[in-house]
């Protein structure tokens, strides 16, 4: 027996839409901080090999050109996050650019402590042999760092760059 007073409902009621919206907002408020942490991890993990490859490029250029190559921050100080420049010695006092690397995405902290003997410097010099008279470290991380997302580099006299991951 059919009841003519009952009719078939199409769509959602206002209350059902409000409940679904509230649940979605709660899920997003819980999930977004975790997503930001994931994106920060991804940025550090994708940017760090980029720097390693640029130092390898500088060593290769020094050996192939038989000339001194320098890698220096664009900022002119120990802040490498604004980008860096690879140059080769055209003459003993003149350097020509090989490649410029742009600022890092997300504005991480990326600094160096480089020493040329006992003198602090912000320029990494690579000799035609691929070796460097410079030793020191680089450190890269994002301010909201969590977990093992600090990248430490050590430059050896051999010109080899060693990469280590550390906790925040």
C-alpha cells in the first residue's frame, strides 16, 4: 500500500550539509599541520642534493678548465639561501660567471662557516686540481624544522663535500 503523503527526497537537507561541513573543517584543521611538516621535509630533501650537485659542477669545471673556480653566496655574506654563483678565474684577478643559482624555495636557513687557514671567508675556492684550500661546514634547515631535517655539509681539502642529516 502506497502512502501518498510520503514523497521521495532528492539531495541533502540543510542539517546534513552542515554536519558534513563541520566534519570536513575538523579533518582539515587536524591534517594541515602534518601536511606542512611533510612539505618542509620534501623541500629540504629536494634542495639539498641540488647544492651537492652544484659543488660537483664547480669541481668539474675547475678540472676541465684548468683554472681556479670559486663558489660564493649572492648575498655577499655567509647566507647561501639567497642563491650562489660559480665563477672561473679568467685571469688571476678576474672571474667570469659559469652559473648562478637562484634563491632556495621557502626561505630556509642556509649558512656557512668556511676557513681559509685561520681566516674566515664566505667564498669556496676550488683549485684546478679539484682540491680546495678551504675547509668548513654548511648548514641548511627550515625554521619550523621537525624530525631529521637539518642538512650538514662538510667540505674537505680534497674538494669532496660530505652530506649528513641531523635532528632539529
